[in-house]
C-alpha cells in the first residue's frame, strides 16, 4: 500500500501547488453564474464525508443532517461467499448520527454506532469541524478544514485484564483524533483531498501505540452534476512489528445526490466507523476477500436562513 500513499501525496501536492493561471482555462461545476455569481467553488465533494473519513464540505448555517450508515459482512473469503449471501446476512457496524451547521464554517455532530467489537462496541462519538479557508474561483486555491473528534465506549468491561476492553479506569474508554483536511477542485470533474491525522487512544494493548499518525488521501471523479466515483485510502505510520495484524483502510464508492439527500454505496475493508475505528482498528484484507458492501444516507433539514 506504500505506493498508493506516495501516489496520492504526490498528486495532491502537485495539484495544490500548481494553481496559477488555472482559473482562465477551467470551469468549475457548481459555481452559480449570472448576477448572483458565487466567488466560491462549490461541491468540491458532494458530502461532508468521503467514504470513511470527512471531506472539506460543510453543512450550511441552521442545516441539520440525519445520517444512517450501514456496513455488511465480508463479500468473500472464509466469512463470506454464497452461504452468507456475500455478506448481506451479516452486519459489521451500524451508525446513526445528527450533525448541525452552527455557522457556514462551524459544524458539530454526535452519533452512536454498534461498534465492530475489535476491540470496542457501543460507541458514542462527537466532533467539531471548522473551515479555515475556502477555495475561490479567483484567488484562494484550496479549502482547509480543521476538526477534532472524540469517542466513548460504554460496553461492559471484560473480566480478562489482558484485554483492551478490560478498562481499568473510566478514562480508558476514550479515544480522540485531530485532523486537517486540504482539498482542491480541478475543473468540473476532479477533486483531491489530503488528510493528515493524529489518533490517540487512552488504553491500548501492550504491543500497540497510544498515539499514531496517519495520512489519508482521497479523490472524486464527477459524473455529471449529481453522481461521482470516490476513492479513499488511509496509511498508518508506526512500528510495523507492533501492528502486524492491522491493515490500512481502502475504499471505493459510487455516490449520487438528490434534493436534500446524499447517497453513497461503497466497498471497503474497514468494518467500523469513526477515526479511532477505521484508521487504527482495521483487521481485514482486500487481498483475502475481506471487504464489504456498505452504504450511507444523509437527509438535510433546514431550520431557516
């Protein structure tokens, strides 16, 4: 997977730096033409999420979004195949969430997920997301968003003190992440996003690390104004001898939107939701058929201007 990471980083940095003179030769999808022409580039991504991770998109002020996210079991491999209806008979994780735009540049959210059991179940998560820069048609070449997340598990503690889920103290039930998302839309059909991420878990196994750095990269290929193909990959950096059973999160998705709704159908090797789950606790491998079908639905509700 190292080659994928390097390719994403190189492509993103090249495109983010190669900004002069592009506005005269490229048109940007979603920019309103006419008397009320917007100075901002719209729809860099079609949703606040890419697949597992966030994008630089924000909910507008006084917009509430209700999200339903579902992930099935393995399509193939020892736990998939026809006997499991290619994963449809199983559920890896389910998440329900409410997210809200306090302002156009400040969003918050809270959600609850079943958890994939590796090592957590019964998770409550929350996040705050602030847009620092927004790409403009003429001028600012990128969008920049900072965000922080927190997750808490209220699962019953294991009686086996050798397990991470033993939770000797209540503080051990928390995990956190801090991220920057840097994106750029090029023309009307290509968007790129780079996501340096720090994940900290208060309690981990003796062979793991509390704090890990990961670099995410994603891209969207627009199909018209309402559909797109999305790719996402997160590479975790750390001592490989300590993390021999973990895999990097890789996903591909088809997305489309209607008035007030966003739909995403994805394939990914990640079984859980949230940065402290899919970045640090992905134990399944694409090459072994351990990837699964998933979907997300977002419904926006306006509470006035």
